[in-house]
C-alpha cells in the first residue's frame, strides 16, 4: 500500500448554529484523520455520530468551524479537487425527469468532457452497472436499487482517484449489496481510494482495510480492520474432506493439549445467511424450477475479502 | 378614411383623415446624453451598496463562531483587493470629513433652532468625485473575486445546467400555462370594442397585457423555485461536488430559463401578431398600423409680458399639458424647438415633411355660435437664420414668384424659379421630383420650398384643431436645408442654440390650447408595424430578464415561496416608483411621514408652512433620514415602467432600435450586475448541505 496521503483532517470541528449564531450541536469535534492512496476506509458510527458531517466537510458541502480538511493537499472548499473525486450520496438524488443516458451526459458535461468522451464513458458505465435495458427510462420510474446503480455510475463518470460513498449499501437487496461490495473491491484493485461510511458493520468488515469509529462527534477507534478484529488468544483451523467422528475429536484434543491449549469448538462451521441466500439465487439460476438442496459436502463459501 | 373621421370631416371639410394615436410619455425617455451621468450615478450607488456589503462582511468576521467562508485568492488578487480597500476607505473617509461640518451644523440647527450657516468646506464637485472614487474602489473589491473566478467558468457546464433547466420545465409540463392564450384568441373579440379608430390600440394592448400576465408570474415561479427545489431534493449535492463553480449554477439557470421564455415569447408574439392582423379591419390597418419615427423637440412657452412664462395651468388635475390663451391680442406662444435635426430631412428634394400633432383644447367660451367649431391655431416654422424683419421681403418674394411662375413646361418653370429665388440651378433630383409631382398645388409647393430654403420660414395659418385627434401639416424640406446650413452662434451661456422651431399661436379668442412635449413631432419616416410589434416584445423580454435574475438571486438565500413573493414585490414596486421617488426626494406634497403626522395632529393643511418648534424640527430632520433611506430602497427597485413599450406599438410609434432599445437594455444590465454579484456571494458562502 502506497503511503500517499489523499485525505487529511486536522482538528476538524463542525458546530451547527442557528441564525443568531447560537450553538445548536457540535457535530464533529477535533477529528484527526489520514486516508492513504489505494485503501478502502470506512467511517463507522451510529446515526448522528458525525460520519455524514465528515464526508460533507470533505466535499465542501459544509465549511469547517475549526480545523482543516485537506483533500489532495488542498482545502476541501476548493472546487478544483472535485475533478478527481466521485461522490455517491446516501440516496442518489438525481434529476428524476432525466433518463440514465441523459443523467450521465449531464454529469459528463459538468466535468467539461467533450461529447465523444461523454458518450463512451456513459456507455461503459451503463453496462457496468447493468442498466442497458432501462437506459431510456426516466429516473422517476427506477427502483431504489436501480437509482443506487445510476448514482454510482454518475460518481464514476470522471474515472475518479477517490470515491466517497455515503451508505452505499443502504436500501439494496442482498444481491445488490454483494454487487456493490464487489465493485468497491474492484475499485481498490484499480488503485482508487475509497472512503465509505456505513452503519452496516458486516459490509464494512467485508470490504474495508481501515476503519474509524465515531461516536457523538468524537473519534473512538482508528486502525486496520484485521488487526482490530483479530482475537489474538484464539487459533482457528478449518479443513475439508473430513467427516465428524469421536476419534477425530479425541486426536485433536490430544494434539491441542500437547501444545498447552484447550479445545473450545469442534463441529461444522455455519455459513452466513448472505452466503446461503446468494447460493440459492445462483442455484436457482442454474437449475430453474428445482428446489434448492444444500451441497452434500458443504464447502466454505468463497471468501468475500479475497484474502 | 375612418367612420368617425367621416363625421368630423362633414363638420370640418378641410380636416385631415383622423387618427386617435397619441403618445403620452409622462417621463422623458432615456437618451444617450443621459448615459454618462447614469453611469456615474450607478458607480456611486452600486459602489455604496458594495461598501455596505464589505462593512457587513468585516463586522461578521469579528463575530465569534461564524462560518468561515472559503477563499481561493492568490497573492496578486489579495494585494489588489487590499489596495482598492484602502482607496475606498480613504475616499469615503475624506467624504465624511468634508461633510461632517455641514452635518454638524444641521444637527446644531435642529437642536438649537438657529438657522445653519452654510459651510463651504466641500464644494459639490469634490464630494461627488470622492463618492464616485469610493464607489468604484468598493466595486473593485467586490468584483475582483468574481473576475478571477471567471477564468474557471466553462461554457459547457453552464450550458449543461441551462439545458437541464429547460428540459425540466418542459418535462414538468409547465408550458401548459401558456395555452391560456388560446382562450384569448377564441373569445377576446367578443369583448373588445369594435370601433375602427380604436382597434389597433385595443387589440395590441390586449395581447400585450395578456402576454405580460401569463409570462411574468410563470417566469418568477420558475426562477424562484428552481434552486430551492434542488437544495431540498439534494440534487444539488451531486452537482456542487463536480468541478462546478457555484455561480455557474445561477448563470446556467438564468440562461436556461431565459431560453425557454424567449422561445415561449417568440411563439406568443408570432401568434398574437397573426391574431391582431386577422382581427383588424382593412380600414384600421391603413390608418393605425404604423410605426412612426418621430423627431421630438423641446417645448417652451413665451409671453411678451412675462419672461418666466411656463404656460397656463387650466386647473386640470393631470398636469401633463400646459396651455396658452388664444385670441388676436394674446401674446401667449408655445414653441417646439430643435437643436438637432436628422440630416436626411434636408436631403429629400421638394419633399413634404409631415408634422403631426395632437393638442388639447380647453374652452372657456361655449357660446352657441362656438359649438362644434374647432379652435384655430397658426404655425410659424422658422430656422435660426430667419428674422422677423424679413417678413415683408418674404411676402414680396412670394408674390413675385407666383406672378412669374406661369408659362413654360415643368422643367423650365423649376429652373427659372430656382434661379430667381435662391440663385442656383435645380439639381436633377429636384427636377425629377417636380416633374413627377402631379398635385394641383405642385407649383405653389415648389415656391414655398424654395422660399423656405432661402429665408428659413414657412407659415400655416389658422389650422383647425380638433380634440383628441392626431392631425398633420406638411412642411417643405427646404426649411431643413436652411436650418442645417452653417451653424447657429451659441447662446449667451455657450449653450447650443436651436436650429429650427415652430411657433404656435392660438387664434380663437377665449379658448386655450394645451401642449405637452410629446404632442408635436416631425415625422421622419414610417417603420414596419410588425417589426415594431416584435420590438415591443423585446421590452417584455427585458422585463422578464429582470424578474428571472431577481428571483434567482433571491432564491440562492431564501426559500422558493419567499423568493417568489419578494421578487414579485420588488418588481411590482417598479409601478409605484414615481410615488416612492416623490417621497424619497421630498417632492410629495405635505412632506414625509413624520411631517404628515404633525400636520394631521395640528389639523394644518398640506401646503401651509409649519410653525417652528423643536418637535417640528425633529420631525423634519427624521424625515430627511427617512428620505435618504427611501432613496437607497429606490435603487433596489427596477424601473420596469420604462420597459413597457406596448403604448409605442399600440399608438403606432417606432421603438428606436438605436436609442430606446439599447439604452434601456443597458439599464437592465446595470440592474442585473449588482443583483448577480449578490447572488454570487450568497451561493458561494452558502453551506449547501446545512438544512
């Protein structure tokens, strides 16, 4: 991972005030944060913890009360930084009277792209988000998932170096969630930096390299996901091609005790509901009309994080 | 000839075909001459607002915990801004210092009741110059960031936003509003008075009124709700996180809506024009569908015994016209004088230049014998070279020419007469014009033209004037040859002396004739009515531009409905501008609000001088401050009244494409610039995401 700092905040503070300048709420307090190139960074926290405020400050939608927010080495209020940023708002509030093609054309124009480039980008992105069939329908007729897809397409129209995603999986079905997560991982593969905020912890755990956990405007925890979640005093072993038996258990117990440990769990691992659901969908697609049967030799689902 | 015209012609066999067209202009239209002074005033006023804004900004920076606004100024830009700021502070500071003694004296006189002795520390000129310098510097400070931002504006982005605004309006089916126009076309003729004399006026006024009523509120609604809606739906979040300069949004919206409204206006104007053409009878078309190019003069009144004679007021409430008393012994005269004349008037060989007029009659004598009779008016057209002692010579030359004119063919006649009267050979064009002139009085006209060229005089005795009618007399183009030859010596104070004028005298004893500045004009040419109709629509377009700009700018800070209401209020304030301006300049009879209150309490009449007392002095001084504030408010109100050109169209006067149109367009730009500057800062400093 390169150590280029893309986003840096120094004692970033935001206080909301009413018209008379009286303090209403301290939404963010002295946040220090660095996001490096090529990582997927997650902002976590309950509602009202300052995740969205942070993102809006970084985008220049809000101005800081104190401290600094630097993006690509420039103050976040600079318009220029937007050339290299893609932003997917929590709900894709796009113009509902435009269709998908017109929407992407419009945002392409905002990047001052010439017509040929706009057309080409729009075509690629519509394909990528799987909206070819619906590209002539106006957005008013789109479902939530479709809107999230076109929203993502508009965020990527400029092939940005950094993508900011506000609750990217909210309102998506498991298929859409999985698609979104794969896409986020794909963005990292392309060398892009991703900043996302979410309160769906499983999603964050699946994709993020590093997370910051906010509570009530204060930074509570910051670090690598793997390190934060690693349970250092436990060892996990998984194997295939075995069947459960008392002998096996006994041998394992002996082996572990020989090393001074103690066996805690012995049995079949459970898969996640997400994996089960995705398998069912996959199976049903492959064999239409047949009821889903669990595989005889349950393989662990392919790991999402690709590690 | 029109029906009523026929009736009148039965009474007055010598009268002309009748028209009712009268251009009533209570305010002088803007001229190019007014532009430099206007620009100066604009710099002072707009600069004053800018300075106020800077002051407010500075104060707000002092408050703790205010939102820090983004700035991207380079060192160069900062230096420039600071320099201008210094100039501004110095200029306004010097202004205040110079003015302070006078203010202090005013204050002292207010408190102590002693009359203030005028202190001549500050000459008017210096003070004005300081105000202009301060205003200009303040404008530079305010405009600098915009100027440097401008390099980052991209047409493609602005155009994208304009296109989206356009599409939005169309896909939301807003244009259906305008189908109301169809109703007008279907049923309006049921309710429109069918008198040929009034047809053009009625129909033109009708379609313009309906277009205005349909377009203005729609434009205001479109503009006022667009940005607030984007903010509410958060659609703006995905836009400002693109490399879009915030002001590009306002500009794009403005262009988009103006495109849409232009299109709608064009279609409406086209159909309205067809409608007007279809509904108007052939008779009315011929007499009223015109686009006259008038040349107006300056109106002065004279009286032998009273040097400051400004005409008689006959006690009418509408003080548009002033009157002269008629009769053989009356020395009252009215005169329209011209310092400038279009040179092409002199270039037309032997032409009859029509002078049109519509004077008002005020009768004090209504004997049986006088009823149904017109009032007589004599016209004396004269140039700067004419002197009244020449009259006998003129009469003699005329008599000789008439005697000598008989015999020979036309060519010989014109050659002989031209030689005899002006001592030159006629030009080919003159010969052709004379040969082609088959009118029975052609010969007499030739003589009058030549005499006018020589003496600079022409006379129309005892013309019958009819109330509310536009009448016409022809004058020979020779007059203008005489008027434009050489240069008149300047007046006693170095002012340009008039070249040409017409002296008017009322011949009917006991009656008054009333004149206003725009009651008389030389008809220089006739333009195209349809084209003029389009020009009238351009006036409406300019008003739309003001309203859209205003509402858009307000909506960068206020919510949709509030922007709409405030925008409409400011816009409609333009209609009461005259009243507000009277209040602001202290012309209103009875004084400002406090003075009026004092009058109410004391039950004193509006015109009586108030008795000196501390209370009254306080009231008067407060009214002064009040009127100062009102003057500032007045600056914020667009002068939309000036942009209503429908009366030009309906009365058949051309809307000058080289004066009226560009000057007023300039005025609109002058109004919109400060407006947009305000919008620039409001949207730039707005925290888009804070609810």
